[in-house]
C-alpha cells in the first residue's frame, strides 16, 4: 500500500470513524476533574471528565465540538489514559 493510500485509509476509516462514533463521548456525572480545552484559532472546544480511584484514572469521557481530527485526537487521549496515573499523560 502506497503512502497516499495509507493516509486516505487513516483519514476515512480511523479518523472519520472515531469522529462519527466516538468512544466515551458523554458528559460524566460527578467527575473528580474536568479539563477544558479550547482552540481560539479554529473554535474547537472540548471538556474531558475524569473519575479517579487510588490516584489513577478509572474512567474518562469527553464532550464538545470540533473537527474530525480534533475529536479523534481527544478520543485517542481517552483510550491511552484509562487506567493510568495522571502524571503519565
């Protein structure tokens, strides 16, 4: 597979797929921490909700709006953060 085909596959399958059906895309009830992210240049705005247990992220979710790449990136952060220590993120 050529590099151009790989990039097309990445965008169409992975990025657009994550954008259309994001994992943990919801406002969490009573989170321990809320992280707000806003990009004034493009208008993307997300909130990450974290539920902690024993100094670890037990559960994470997010809500907000932005482009497909921004939403997929936020989703990737959620995937790698569960469960882990906040200082590793």
